[in-house]
């Protein structure tokens, strides 16, 4: 018989190997249980709505919704250039309806986006 094999098998290292094996089995068992629980919960949930059950916009268009271009009001200036305005003096930043209601469009000669590689405005 090979006594070195029995000596190695009874050493303190085997205890560490068994602990690692048991921890791995516990992790795998926990993942399997979590997957099964999630699957059961998903089966109890109602099915997602079908396309014909989805909400639709009325034929007359969106209700109580307007589309308009806005522009900011001017920020008030201090009476003296050395004076600073405090937040309560500035008030809420408001906007007003723009005179020109046309949407800004892409102009030829300008790049499409920041870093788009175009020539820029010419």
C-alpha cells in the first residue's frame, strides 16, 4: 500500500477542500432555488397587455396638451453694477411664448452633432 496517499488524505488540507466543495454546492443550490422561486412568481403575474389593449390617442389628438415654442424671460439686472442679486430678488425663472412658433430646423452647412465631423457653419 501507498502510505503517502493516506497521510495526505488525512491531513488538515482535506478539511479546507471539503469546506470549499460544500460552499460551492450551497451556492449552486441557492441559485437554483432563487430561479425556481422567480419562475413561480412570474407565472402568477398577469400576462402583458396585447396590442389591441394598449391605450390609444383620441382621433381629435392629445387632450389638454399644447405644443408651442418657449423662450426665457430676461434675468433682472441689479441697480448698481457692484451690487449682487440674491435668489429671492431674481424669483422664479419664467418663460414666455415665442413670437416665432416655427421649429428650428437643420441648416445646410452645419454639422449634425457635437463632434459629428462636419465642416461647421460656413
